């Protein structure tokens, strides 16, 4: 009787896992960059670390008209970038926010330091992050959705 239960359990697990093995042709890629900058404030020079985690995902589709050559159709990538800022040297980041957008090209997010924080170049737009105020300014009509994850005020 126990062996029958084991066989039934094994068959059930194999059937269920086989059905969920490949539900969609989805391609994902992740990238992490860490940069160190400094900004002048009334308290003096503050050194801070910016960590940029980017996750890109897109469905893979093939051209149905060109079956012989198996040409891949270009689809927009869904890109989610998490930017974390740490200024006090502990292992925890003080502020974090996500940028969500769609892109047809491989446009990496770049960070450029400014006198009050840094500029974020993403999807052909420039977002300004003020390090002292902990605010990200998004231009009007920008296709990038910004979501603040955490914020610590002193």
C-alpha cells in the first residue's frame, strides 16, 4: 500500500512539474553597477554610494512569415531599474527607488554626478536626483515611472 502511494505521488509530481516547465519564451537579463560619488553640503563633503540594479525581460517571438531563416521579431523590453543610495557607510541603503519603462534598445542607465546629487540618464530622458532633499525630479511627459521604495529622514 505504501509503495502505491509513493508511485501515485511520483506520477503526480512529474505530471504537474512537466506542465509548468516552460510556460513562455521569456528572456531576462540582470546587471548591477556600483558607483561612489561625493556632494558638498552645509555639513561639508558627504561621500555616498549609488547601486544600480537593472532587470530586463522580454518575450521572444519569431517571424511567422520567415520560418526558414527563423528571424527574431524585435519586442519592447520591460526594464525595471532599482537605484539605491547609501551615505552613512553602514550595510543598509538609506534611500531606494525604482524606474520602470519599456525600451526597444539596450540603453543602459547611466549616473552622472552633479553639485547637488546626480542625474540619471534613462530611455532618452534625464532625471535629477537631489541627494540632500532625497527627491527625484522627473520631467513632464517622461515615459519612465518612478516609485520611491524607502526613505529615511534624519
